[in-house]
C-alpha cells in the first residue's frame, strides 16, 4: 500500500511538531507547512507556500496531499486576541481552495473552548456556547468546515483537544509557569484551590491520537482527542512536581477560584478509543 501523504499546517507549533514526528513514525509522507522549521522533524518535506494567499492553485502548490491536518492558528494561548476573529476568513478560504483543488480529507484542530461553560463529559452533540474570542472563532470554523465538506464531498474530522501537558516551556500553561519559577529558585507559586477537574493529556499522546485519527477514514466527524479521565488540577500539579523532583510548592487559595470555571469537564473518548484500538 502506498504511503499516505499528509499536509500539516502549523507544523512548527506547540502541537504540530509532535504530530509531524508521530505521522513520520507511522510511515506517512509528511508535508510540513509553517513560517519557520527549526523544531520540525528533518524527515518531513518543508513547504513555505503561504497558505492564506487565496490562491485557487493552492492544493497543487501544497503537494496534492491525500489529507490535511489544519493546525495553523495564531495566538492560541491568548483567548481574547482579536486575531482569532480577523483571521477567520483566511482559514475559510484556505480550506475552500484546498477542497476545490482536490483535497479529499481534512482534519482540523478544535478545542474544548468551543463549548464554553459545561459540567461533565463533552460529547460530539454537546451544544456550543463559547465565551472567548478563541472559542467563538474555532466554533465558527467548525460550522463552516462541516458545511464546506458536505458541499464538496470531503471527509471531515474535527479533532477537539482538551488540557495539554508536556514540552512544558512551550505550552504557556500553569505547568510552564511552574517550570520557570522552579528554575528561578522560587519556593512557592500562587495557586487556586485546585479542586476543578479537567481532562489532561500529554502532548505526545495527543499527537499519536491526532495522527491515528487522520490515517484512517472510518471514524469521522467530531472526535474528542482526550483521555476521558477527569483529574483535579491540584492532583495533576502535585503529580507534575513529584515527577520533576521539584522543590517548589503551590500556595493554595492565593488566587480565588473563578466563578465561570466548571467544577469538572472532560471529553467523551468513545471515538478516539475505537481509533486507537484499531491502529
């Protein structure tokens, strides 16, 4: 069987570089698209073609891939950056041009922030009511992509991610802040009660899920890339500190718990478990 040729946009991003390596390790031919490639696996084909150029010949210029994992997204850690909204037409035109050029399968990176406030498991049918510009833009792109794929007869996989750990100095999370403060010699860091429960996943495990989901085509639609296992933020932070053998300690209650944070939210892993079992 011929190797599957997969285009990864945002290939040098926090998650993208891990996805590129995972795909290559699975035997795929990978076309990496980004502005820079300093963190991209050397085995990947580099493509510097601007993806937001509204070029009707874009599919050809991107190497005519069998599938595209669209991960390019600016300011993902700044949830109310205006670019989430102003960039949205570019994402639409990119996907439209790729599909009209001949792309047969598209996987787009989604986020739990599309949903907004929710208590319990998020399924593919959970209603979306996003409360940040990031969530609003991603949710709009999801609706747009579903419509486009239906019109063009393209296989669509919307890969919804949750809380991501690993490669910690690049992820701008509480865990990256702990690493930096430990390196600075700080004995403590301000923290909430830590009681809220979330669905945490290591970036390498997430990359394996994204890659496995894209290699196959049987399971389509919204796919929660997650563990399905809610863990309290306090437990995860304590585990992280212990694993790293750090001396720093959380100062519980220094920050109040935010009233709009769910006491517990996680992904329904039924689809991704099916995919991983068969890969």
